[in-house]
C-alpha cells in the first residue's frame, strides 16, 4: 500500500447492496453499515443493517426503490469500476486489478507487481489457468436522506444501466446533483446465469421530480448524447488496442512437490475472499513457491519473476 499516494475518495457510512434470494424470492436492496452481526457457530456473520434503512422502509419490507441524490454532476465522477481477481488464500485484497486494457497482478509473498494485458475474466489466461475468480466491481457513492452510502455491485448489467441513465439525465437536465433520484431494482436472466433471474440496479427520477427545470441547452446536450451513443455502438465492432496486442500467457508454476490448486467450488465464496471455503490449499501457499511465466504466441516461454521478485 502506497502511503504517500493521495487517498481522496468520498467517505461512506455503509453500503447499498443487491440481494438475489436463492429461494427465487423477490430481488431487493439491503442497506448495511460497516459492522457485522453477532457471530454464531463460527460462521462468517453478515453485515448489520444501517439505521437509515428503517427510515427508508419498514424492517419487514423488501426495498425495491431507495430515494437518493448523487454527489457529482459528471457521470464518470459518480461511478467507480474495475475488474478484481480474488483468491481464497488471500482474503484481504485482490491479487489482480484491471480496467479492461491494463491489469496489475501481485505476487503476495514478495509484494512484486506485474503489468499485463487485461481482457476481462472470460478471456484472461491468468484467471482461467489458475482458477481465480474475477468479476467487475461497480461502486457509486450516494446520499440516502443525507447519509453518505455506497452502492456496490458485481453485475455488468448494473454498470450499463447506471451509465446509460445518468448520461441521459445529465443530457436532459444539465447536471445531476440537484435532481431527486431513486435507485430501483430490475431483474434479468441470461445464459450465463443458467436462465435464473438475478437483480440489477438502475436509477430514475423520483415521480415528483419530473417537473425538474430543463437546462436551456437540452437540445444540444441531447444531440451530444445521441452522438456518443452512436460512437459507442460503432466502437463495439472495432478491436481495441488491448485486443490487438499479443497477450502474454501468464501462469503460476507450482513445483511438483509443492502445493497444488484445487478446483473452484463457488463463485460466491471467492467473491468475498472467503478463507474458510472448500479450498484444500490456499493460493497464498502456492504463490510462496511459484514462478510467474510470460510467453507470447510463437515465442519461447521465459521466467519473468521468481519468488524473490527478481526478473529473469
């Protein structure tokens, strides 16, 4: 952790999370603080509700809408996103962070970091070859009745919905901070979810905010918004710089006599870095005695990092 770097970010008293019940019940929001419930039977306790949750709705109610205000007028100032890869043996931090173009992986035993191409969890060889769990992390600071909270999600559909709606609202009203908004649950199912529905979040105007004053330059802003959508659509058919760059085949090489990685049990356990999961051997032990290798297509495999962090 670089203590000399600027630590600038919105303070939050808790989080807003999307709950998808395993029994097929209604998806809803949960507003929690930073403290846990009382531990029972040695199980990892859930986070306790934040006091503001009782002001938004009755305790027995499942929240599908939450009145909010955002802190900034620029869309990209309100949304913080990145890919995070977690291992069961390293519960305190992700072992790799990326933005879809460049990623940084860390050797936990030495603290050495290595930059490599980031292609997302579906195509990343580091993730696929080492049975790591990588997903997108979406965070958005909001005010709920004046209390600073943070919406958290691991759904790319939430990111797409929030980006689209905030961009549309800013184009229509010339800003975002002055608007009365509401977070709203919407549900989706995909092939990746085995056609089971799951919860996502979007953001809308409050019903009584439909009369919000429209900015004089709304027409120009809407034209700019339409042009941005058109460019974004065209860009989906053009390879990015990361796609065209040869991807190193990164892998964690474990000695034959050393520990071996188990198969991944559940994504949910990995997403929270659960060190009490079904993994027989933590990845930390494997990282303590591994090499990281890099190989470009058609080239000789070469060791670039040993356990002492020396590049070879």
